[in-house]
């Protein structure tokens, strides 16, 4: 008698109760605008207006979900244009908000795309990449959900495989010419076989067979004998052809000899693939992207400017024109099905130092009705960045060197001096915002990081004098700091 593992199917009522939209699942008090701003304050200093605008846009999504069906489809998201120098928190605000709401999020550079018809990536690949990323994340969630069931099924297959191998070994040792067993002997043998299975299962559960060898049959998917394509829109063609040929050719099965621990991992992967309905994952991912996707388009100031007499601007105005239908709401065809962009939130950002927002084509400006100006960081802002956020640089460096038993102690005057030096270089040279702190901190702690093994068990006090000794001459020498800081 073959042992089997019963797997209870998910009832229809449980499936109906499970939320298919993460926005729906977190549409409670935690997504109110004041709460979103408070959570952003834990990681981003200042920029209150930008935080408020993004928080309102997110709350409007939740409000739209509560409207009747006929009104819900008429309410469109209000896209946001962030204007401010580099290093002030534009990207971080969008990334943290997407992580807070568990929304599909992708960040792209506007300068990486070209107008349709020219060599390069077209703007529709933004939605394809966002969908691919969302499918991967959803698949990982489903894998975590079914992994306990997959592990039980994999162990059951291991028990059967090892029992069959033992039975074949016993049969090969049987003496030739033995009489056929009587019915009573068959029943007794079946009981003994069940007992042997239980012993194998108990030893597997106890972990005593992890290093034993076992031969299992594994599935090997078909691999096409071509690399694919490159060029405008041809990535999709290459992937589609690969899928087509893999569906034509059935998966091959091959026996492999491996340890029980390795075999369990292989069998868990196979059982996980059987338990997960990938068509459902694709549909849920498309639904999630359409309802709660966030696209952050950086460096939009680099694709605008005065008209040129040198020919078509395929990376400037051409990209703006191609983005218009996606921003307004259109259908992007992907290998998993069509994706509508009507309710995808777009956040564009740029420093606009060499150009102005008014240099964008009027149609593009009209797709971003909310404009937010982010302010340059002051010296006090830099001090707060070094102390208040949960991921502050001072905490990061203290944790890194703590792994080598070196204690870093940043005094208040040392933090003030770090901020003052970063602010001074920002004012006199290019303004890099908070990113200047990375260079300053690395230069100040260079000796400690290099000789951490010799400093194990000691405490390094980073005060104003310590910072001044390592940055004094460098900051004063304007020509040298352009290359170092």
C-alpha cells in the first residue's frame, strides 16, 4: 500500500475573503495622509510639501476604491512633478511611499529611452519591466504561502523513493526459485512495508538521513538554442519565441544521484511549481499594476530644452511625445496580457538647473498637474540627517565598524562640524545635497576603516577636532576638493 499525503483544497469562501488588491488590504487608518507623512519623517528630513502631495495622492487612491463602479473609473490620479536639486529626497520619498503601501514601484531614467523607430528602448518597456517585477514579488509571496505544503509533499516523495530503492535491493537479494507468497503472507508483507515507510519517515524527520544518497527523477525544462534579440521592442519578441518553443517541447526527465538534503530542495521546488497557479499570478499582477502601480521618472529635465536645428531630438521631445499616451491612459501589450495605465501614478522629478519646467512641451506639462518644489538642504537639515533617521549614516558606520569591535562615538560638535563642512562644499561647489555627506564621512573615517583590526576593542571619538584634522586642508584647497570631495 502506498502512503499518500492529503492536501486540503482552499475553499471558495476563503479565496473570496482574501484581498486581491494590496491597496484594499491597507485602506485603514495607517494610510491617512498625516500617518504617511509621519512615517516618511522617520527617514526623510524636511520637504514637507512634497510629502503632503504624495500622501494626498495615495489617499485619493484609497478613496477611489470606495466609490461606486461608474464613478470609480472616472477618477484619475493626479501625477506629480518634483522640482529640486539632487540629493534632497525626491527619489527617496517615492520609494519609501511605495514600500509603505506595498505598491508596485519602478524607478527609471528618462534619458535611457528613445523615440519609437530609433535604436534604443521605447517607453512602453517601463510598464513591461514594472509588470515583470510585480510578478516576481507576487510569485515569491505565493511560494512562501505554499512552502509548508510543498515540503510535506516533497518528504512524502522522498519516503516513497527511498522505500522503493530498498524494496528493489531486497528483491535482488531474494533466492531464485522461491514459491509465490500466499495471501496471508502478502497482507503481512504489506504491514511490514508500511512499518518500513514509517521508519524512513521518522528518520527523515529526525534529520539522520540528510547525507545519505538517493536517486530521484528531476524535470529539466526545455532550453531554446538561441540567445534572443536586442533592439527597440525586440526583447519581447525574443522572450515570446522562447516561451513558444518551450511549450512545444515537453520538459525532459532525468535521474540524478544526490544527497537527501539536496533532493528535498529540488522536490520542494517542483511541488511549489505544481501548487502555484501562474495564470492567477499573472492576472493578479496585472490588476495590481493597473490599480496601484507607481512609476518614478527621474531626470526629466534632461529631455527638455530649446529647439535644435541639428535634426530630430529622439531622446528629448520625442520621448516626451511617446510618454503622453501612457501618462494619459492607454493599453500596453505585454507577454502576460494587456495593461491599462489609466490609474497608474506617475511621479516625475528633475533638478531643472539648465532648463525650466516650462521648457517641457505643453502637453507633457499638462499631464503633471501637481508641482512641488523641494528646497535645498540647510546646515541644520544635514545635522538632522546625520542623527534622526533610522538609517542615519552615523548609525550605519557605527554598526559596520562594530563588527570589528571598534566603537564609534559621534559627539554633537563632531556631527555639527561634519554638516558644516558638507554644507560649505555644497555652497561653494556643486550642490549634491545629502549625497555630499557620503563623501565627507568616507574621508573622515578612512583611517579607522583601513586599520580597524588594529583598533579592535577601542573607542574612536569623532568630535569637531577629529573632523577638522582630516578635512581642514582639503576643504580650504578649492582646486583639490573638486577632485576629492
